[in-house]
């Protein structure tokens, strides 16, 4: 009703009503909260929307932007999108380019729950190899998008780097899905962290600074920290993945792996090789 009458409120308590700016007429029917939500989606997650909805959402995003701009002087909520940001904890890299036609086919296959045929390079140097896949979902890891899928006739979900898919086409064949598969569970169990994914009991010494930080943001639900000398003794149960190894190496002067032995040997070997690069 307020939109049709050309008035809006500032979102406060009590609410203060005002007459809309003439430029707002084109956005009547869209509430301030809806416009704000759409702007946040546009900024942070629009790349995950199905390609089939791109044109429709572009119009909505533009309408949301116009709505917030038209009420900047009257409504404090319109400024919220300028007051929040998302930043990667690691060194940011530019996103890899994925062919638009590949994105469209993969998304359509996911929505239709159908198989997809792809030509895929396992590494940038490899020649493309043909696969028939049962697509199960897309996962965004930093700047890289992964397709989670099974080979035709297999049950083990695998990951395929989207920007290494050279070509994709729809055979219009119903896909098969592993019994009980959940994309959320696959991610939670380390499905896109790579490595053996063996669950290990990690024990390591960490510096005072790192230990205090991990006390606030633990590595696992069962993590324990015991004060020891100038730092802490940390124990935690978690999957042995490449991401864990990379994290330990990135904290190399704050961490000493004690157990398991094979992880300690792996980290020591990689640090030795890294140190050798700086001897001259």
C-alpha cells in the first residue's frame, strides 16, 4: 500500500514516513528491505545464480540499486551495503575464466537433473578427455568453481574444475544420484579440500599468538588447547587434506606438528625443500 501511495519509511522505531523522491516512481512495489537484500546478493553471490535467470535478475538488481539510490537522503538502511564487505583470509587471486556456454549447459543439466557430456583437461597441459557425468552440484572455493559429479555407472563423487571443461553438451538423459548424497555433507567432510581425507588425531605445538587466535576460531569442535611454555599444546580431530597441509605450512614458524608421524614427516620434508631454495 505504501509503495502505491508513493511513501516509504526509514526503518527506525518509531517509523518515520516520508514522500518518495520522484525517481522512486520506477521502483514502486519494491520495499527497502527487498532492495537491500538484492544488492547484497548481486555483490557477493550473483555468480552462483543459474544462467537462465541472468537477464531477469539483472533487471531486478538494477531496480534494487535505483531504489536504494533514490532514498539515500531519507532512509539510513539504504547505506548498509556500503558498510559491510567480505574479504578472503588468503592472498586473493583473480577468478579463472569459465566459458559462458559451459556454465549454461552445466547449470541446465543440474536444474533438469540430467547427465552432461564434457571434454575435460585434468591439468592445463593435458589433452581433453571425454566424460559422461551425473552432475550433483557446484561448489565455489575462493576464485575457483568446482563441479561435483559421478562418472556414469559409479557412485563416488568427484570434483571437476569448471574452467578446465573445454566443451559441454546435454544428452538429455536422466542422471543417477548416489544414495543418501548431500552436497552440504560432501563439503563438510572435506570433499573439495583434496588429499586422502583420512581422519587424523592432530597434535601440535602452537605459538601463544596463534593459540589464542585458535581459541576463538577452533580447527574442530573437539579442539583442546593446553598452555605449555610460551605457547599451547593443541589437539584436534579433522581430515588430513591438502588444505590442512597448506595451512600448517603458512603458519610454519608458529606450528610444530607432533602427531601423526606421517604428517610431521611430510611437513618437515616440505619445509626442508623450501629452505633449500633460499640458501644462495
